[in-house]
C-alpha cells in the first residue's frame, strides 16, 4: 500500500474517551457519490469524532475551506484536476491541513502533492476508518506544527530586522569630550517589539560644539523605521560636512519628501547645538516637544523656542532660539512624544510636558543618578499610564559633568 502511514504507536487521543478527543471539521472534496458514501461510513463512527462536510467540486469547496480543520481532496474533480487543484486550496487565506486522494496508479502524484505542501496522501479504497481518521488527525497536527515553526521564524526575522534598524536609529554618539555624558534609551510601544520611526543622534564637530538630534516619523513599522534611519543618517552627514546650521533641517526635509512612501508621511524633529565655551544651546523645533533643562536644586524647565511646522507638511524653516546654560552640572533631556502622551495618573489627562517636569521635580527623582534617569522616567510614565505605553519612546540625556574641585 502506498499510503503514507502514521506511526504505529498510539494515535493522538488513543486511550481516552471520545468526549476527550478534539472534534475535527473535515471537508471532503469528491464528486464520486460511491466514494462519498464510503467516506461517510468510515468517518461517521462516534469514536472518530469527525464532522464531515462534502463538496462535489472546487467551486463548492472554496467558500467552505476557511471553516474546517482539514481538507480531504480528490485530485480528479470535474472542474479542477491534479496539482492545480491542490494549489488553489493551499493559496486560500489561512489554508487548513490537506490530505489528497489519489488512484492506486498515481503514487507519483501523491509524492508531488507532498512537495507542493499537502500534509499527507491516501490511495482511494486502501484506507480503513481507523487509518483514515488517524491520518487526518496527524495531518492537522503537522499543519499546526508547520504554522508554529513559521510563526517562530517570522518572529526571529522581525527581531533580527528590528536589531539592524535599532542600530541605525540609535547609533553610537560621536562625542569625545570628557566634559559631556550621553545616555539614550529606546522602548518599543508595539507588539513583538517592532520598532517605529523614533530616532536620535549626537555629533561633536569641535571640542566646544556638540549637535543633538531627536525625531519621530509618523506611523509604526519597518518602512517608518527605515525612513527614520535615512533622516538620521542625512542629518549626521550634513553636520559632519560642516553645512551651515540653518540649512540642515531644510536638507533633511528634502530627504524625507523624496524617500517617504506617501505624501501624508511627516516627521517631527528637534535639534540642539551646544556651545560649551559660550554656555549656550541653539534650538530648532519642527513640531517636536521642547527639551528640558535639568539642574541640581532647581526645577526642571523646558527650553522654549518658536515651534516650526512639521517636516514634510509645508516646507518652512523652523525658527531658531538660543538659551543660556549654567557653567556646569546640568543636563538636557530630549524625548519623543511617546513619553508624554500616555495617561498622567488622572482620568482623561495626559502626562504632558508639565507632568514630566513634575516627575523630575519629585523627591523620588532626586535619588536617581543621571545614567539611570531615562529608564526611571519610562517606568514612571508606564506606571501612570496603567501599563505599557502605546507609542514608541526615545530618550536622549546629555549632561555636563561638574568640574572636579
């Protein structure tokens, strides 16, 4: 017999009562009434726990496939024959397990069906009720195992892809000054840890000049993350090339417009140029939350700047603003809006910039060291939100170390 037989050990469910066996919905696609009657007799016994549905043609079968666990498919149908019939079944959304029925002289066709994706093949007239029922159950289990393996592979591929994108979104800072400490964090707000379009960067071009970047591409997914990488890389290249500061953001916007997949895609960006000699910070905010200035013993405060338009909406240069910095022992906190858009602890209220400042001014924050502060802020925002934040979060903390006495 050319039937692909299951193991001779106990079949799934052997030794249990029929009420313990998972019932299967099996779609028999067969136009021969005698074969249909035979399958009904073989599979209609209570111990098989199989509910048989019959279709006499592929046209009748296709609308029913989504509601069954297994398809028992004759490869000699009046409206579809051979492997093309199998391919039509397998191409349906969420295709179930498939066992094909062949004639005794069509062993090669059964093997070809396995290669195409069928879970098993049976020769007509050579399978009794026990063997047939057991083959259908093993086919369903193999299909589930294949689906689980595929999902696991997809998760692993997504994780690897996210790792590559994360290295592009959150690069190593190009800062060599011992007077500056840099700390960054990223937290995905989506299922399975898929990255969004948040990005950040730090570039030092002179001993006394450091440029900071924080940004967020609207949307979530691989394409948005890749666009975020492109914007960050473009910004870094422009800064390193010594392009005049007022022309950097317009050039980044040109990259956004040329690389985005749809005209409605936009980005928010905040840039800061630190002058460590003049103790100043020059800001440009294109629709982005302002950075916060943190000092020991002083309340956290946002560095105000006239907000420019979102990048990619209406081309317009974000105006610049210059703020004075203390001589030493200060920090600038740059963040994407995912950090402040969750609930702030009271019904209907977001955390917002004011709530974030209140967190930083709380007694608990005073005991948090600078390098641990981004993680602490994210965890506090999640606590007030009542669970994980729904949007991605990027946090960049740049601090001036106090001069040793």
